[in-house]
C-alpha cells in the first residue's frame, strides 16, 4: 500500500507541480479561484492524503511489544524526515537549483521509495519495479525539458519576451512570475513602461533631482535608472540572481546604480543610510504586494530612511476607481503615517491600474474636520494654510 501511494504521489507531484500544469490551469480556468480549487483539490490534497497514510500503515508493521512504542518510533522518524526534507529543499535545492529542481527531486525520491518498497512483495516485485521505473521516467521529462527561455530561481521565474506595442520600437518585456514587470525598446531615447516614465518625470523634472540618493525597493527590470547618471540609485531585491538575469537578457548592459540583496522591510529597518527619495515597487506578481510590505509598521520604517525634505513614491496596483476595500484600506494605512498623500491613477478606464502615491517626509497625519453649512471654517483654514 505504501509503495502504491508513493507511486501515485510521485506522478501527482512530478506532473501536477510542473510549470506547464500550473500555468495551464490559471490560463484556462477563470476566475482564478476556480484554478486554485482545481489545483488544491486535484494535486495538493490527494498528495497529502496519500502520504498521510504512511505513518499509520508502517506503524502496524513495526515489531515492538507495545503499540505506543511503535507509534513513537514512527512519529520520531516522520518528524525528523519532515524537518530535514523541508529545510534541505528550501535552503539547498531551491536556492541552488531552483523550484523546478525541487519538484523533480521530490518526485524522484517518491519513485525511488516505491522502488525500494516493491522488493518487499516477492509475488509482484517485477511489475512494481517496472511501474516505479516508468513513473520515474515520466516525471523526469517535464523536470528536465527547458521551459522556453524561462529562468527559474528560488524566488521567481523570469523571462524576456519581444512584444509589439503602439509607439514602441522593437520592445521587449521583462516578466516576473508570468507578470509584466518592465518594458524597454530600441528607440532613442528608449521608452519604458508608463509608470516608470511617470516616476522618472517626477524625480528628474518635477522635483529636479540631481546628485541625490534614491532607494528603490524592488528591482524589477532596473529601468528607473536606465541611462540616468545624474542621481545615485540603490536597488534592494530579495533575489540575488535578478541582477544578472536583467543585465544579460533584458537591459543587455550593466545596471546604473548599486544592488543590495535583502528583504525590503528588513533593509529599511536595519540601514543607517538616509535617502532623498524612496521608491516602493515591490510585487510578487502583477497585482500582489507581499503582505508585510503594506502594513503601517512598514511605512513607518520606510519613512525613517527618508532624509529631511525627502519623498516616498509608491507604485501600487489598485482598481482604477479606488473603490475596493483593499484600495481604500491601503491608502488609509499610508495616510496614518504620512498624512495626506498625492494619488495619481494612470489607467482610469481599466479595472486595474498603476496608482502612484507621493508622500513627503515633512507631512504629518493630523485631525480632519468636515465643512458643513451650519459650521463652516473653510475661510479660516484657508487663511491659516497660507
């Protein structure tokens, strides 16, 4: 039974967790919740159910006098294996070889385990071994076949793809986790994604920054400083490989600025440096900002690294009308730290839009009152504001 469970689990892991399966589910099953349902119900839950039977089944085969002793031994080895497996996969295999390699390793180990257990049944040993070898061969193929220019790291998948866009000349797109992160074309001067162009205009034209220190949380394609030598840029990203990938495949040139490998929140908490501008552009996918980077505590830490007179610029993906609970709560959270911030929606007609939020180190949250016909101190407030 354990050998059979291992064999079926190897097939589910080796085929169900491949990039082709996952991307196919989310590309063809909409809305995304339906794809999640199929993925969890069709891959993850069956694997957990099959492997969850291992300990109770093997407990019955242990030659101990007491049931409690057998259960203790089984629980000991199960816990030790779970710990060693999770640590080695996340800290060794994923870090050095990538997520796809981790999936392949899990599938092959299950197939090898099934092959070893097959010898315990003399009657069906040959058929079980052939089945285990066949499954091993099946799961190896998708794990070793390159995925069409996709570079897989422990943190994300990266690819650079030519795109045809109005007004762009031979443009190429930098995709992170299948989501568009940056654009760059061959025009002179080059054109970038609209939100990057907007951020560059704020920094270089509206604020007229020259010889300033600018911190960029979230590297993307490093286009904010592309061919921009008038300021000093420091990029912070959690993935140590993103710089080499961007320089080789996307920019096709060295980045302009320095690069720090760190979590964005940890960096702003630990650094003693102060910056004239902090640009927050951190996403795990096109619409998802990591949860620990939207809290009031994170914005407070980000404010601490601003120099006097500095500005924080945040690129957010929100609904174009700013009507959803997420949009309202995120903007309200920012204003509890900075007070009133400037909000610019770049794509008002689209369901999701880049929203550029500008907050200043000099701003402070303060009490607000509502002007009413009965009591209207608007003129007095206006005079005090001048």
